C-alpha cells in the first residue's frame, strides 16, 4: 500500500500536540519541549498560513514578524503574508509592517484548543516609523497602513480558525460541495456536533484524476472545518502533490475489498467517511460494507451523487425495484433500522449493520448515515402482529 503522503510533523506527533492544547499549561509546555519549540512554531505558522486562504487579506505583500516566547527562549519568524500565499522564513526583514508577540503555550492553545480565544499574552504592533504625506485615499502611507491592518486581522482570524460556516469554506477552497451540488448545509447539520473533536475524516475521491498535484479541494475544506482533525483522502491515482500537515493521501481502489480492509486496519477507525469516488454502484456498496464497521460509534458515513444509482452506465438501474444499486442498499438500510419489529425466522439474527445504523438521512443526491447502537427494545411480545389488532381490542 502506498504510504500516506505528509509533510512537517508525523500525524501521530501532530495529533499529540493538538491533544495537549486542551491540557493544563505545564503539560502544554512539556509537549512543546518534547516536540521542540522551533518545530512547533513552524507547524503553527503553517496551520495559520493554510487557514488564511479562507479569509480575505491585503492585496499587497505584508511582512509579519512573530516573536514567540517559550520559557527563557524566543523563537522569531518573519512571514510574508499576501492574499494568495504565505512565505514563512527565518530572515529578519528590515521593518516588517506587523509585529506579533505572544507566549508560545498560548499560541498553541489559540490554534488548536477547543476553548478560546487565548490572547492574554499577545501584543500586536503596526510599524509607524514613516509619516503620512496627506490624507488622500490613495496616499501610499495610508494604503500600507490599511494593508497592515487587514493582514493583522487576517492573522488573528486564522489563528483561531473558527470557521462556523462550511459553505463559506467550500467556496473559499473551490470545493464543489456547494455550487452545482448543494451539500454543505446538510453536512453542517450532521457534522457540527463533531467539529471540535480530534476527528479522523476519510474522503474517498480526492479529485483531479491522474494529475498528482490537482484536486484536494474538499479535503482542504474539511481540514479547516475540523480544525483539530486529521483528514485522509483515498484515490485510485497517486495524489502526492496535495499532501500537507493534517491532510494525507493514500492511493487505492475503493472497489477492492481486500485493499479497503488493509487500509482501514492501518488508518482507521474513522469518525466520518465521505464517498465521493467513482460513484459506481458496486464500488459504493463495497466501500460501505467494508468501511462502515470501521466508523466509530457516533460517527457518520456519507454517500454523494446517488443519482448514478439510476444510471445503467454507472452500474445503476432505471428500474426502481432493482437490487444491486447504491440506492437499493440505502433502502435496505431503512428496513434495517426497524429490524427489531420485523417478523423473521428465529435463526435470522440482525446483521452488524442493522445493529449499528441509527439514522439514514436521505437528501437529493446525498445520503448521510449515522452510526451507534440500534438495539432499542422492539414492540412487546404480547402485541399482536399477525392478526388484525382491531379484533384484539374488541375482546378487551
Ligand atoms: C468527483 S472526484 C472527487 C472530488 C473530491 N471529492 C472533491 O470534492 O474535491 C472523483 C475522484 O474519484 C477518484 N476515483 C475514481 N474511481 C476510483 C476508485 N475506484 N477508487 C478510488 N478513487 C476513485 C477519481 O480519480 C477522482 O479523483
């Protein structure tokens, strides 16, 4: 199996750092000391830089100097921020327009803790050594100052990364889950309770097909929605070009159950699985059968673009009663929700899927399945089931 592509800290190391963000200050400091303050600073700035893509910034480039204190040490980085991309360097720029000083323990909490805002030790300064020439709107001094303020604000928003609106993230990262498809409001409804948890999210289908550097729009959207999560993308093509911290890619075929089993054993269990892969009915069914057992209780499994279930070219069928399609599987899940109430031969015990699917939310082209325990008591044994209940009432 291709190993997941990643950069910066190993996923486990980063997960440990994110967990530490919610612990007492001395434990946060110990976690920073273990990982190394310089590496932690670079990881946090990379995270902030990635988040800035979802926030409007200044058109021109602005230097931002971070001075982060840790015990008696100070780690300094100068970042060149712009509306497009951040460059993070060690160079001391002559006079960065913005300077941010903060305690490193607090910055780690600001970026990754569940609470917030964590800014008691932060000082922000905007350089004012030059003098304004005048007060005209196009005065260069005013323009630079405006750019500095915009950038400072961009940094603050990105540091906390509380993006409450998934649709906004979809638009910012060019994910087609809103615009053409209209999935993000549904996802927000079902995924919101998991948002602050250290979730593991798997999306099948990275996008960009055989170009290793193209695609990943939705993976980036999930990364910033789940600001403490690890995001995995699975695709039949190698997608090494899009890996970044907290975002990993694995190559494999969602229609191959053996591969999926090995993949899930190595990278699961997952809190969320989103199937946006081939959309072939057989693949959709195989992926669900193999991967649903590897979804944690309380997790969700989503199947996108279920329209293909009605299209013969995609292994679907225009016959609504056909078996073997992805929607036929979904319809069977509905019956399974009520397995306790079905009249079945004694020896036919409920399947693992029947016992663990707790809700099936079906929308236009999107199905979201919730996992948990579906072992609620059925109707009492004395309730008549095979005779007309009115004959039973009449005798009372
Ligand atoms: C619609 S695109 C995914 C878009 C992406 N989820 C997004 O929202 O940004 C479908 C992707 O599924 C991949 N794919 C097709 N067949 C597959 C298979 N059998 N197993 C895994 N991935 C597959 C394609 O290579 C393609 O990149």
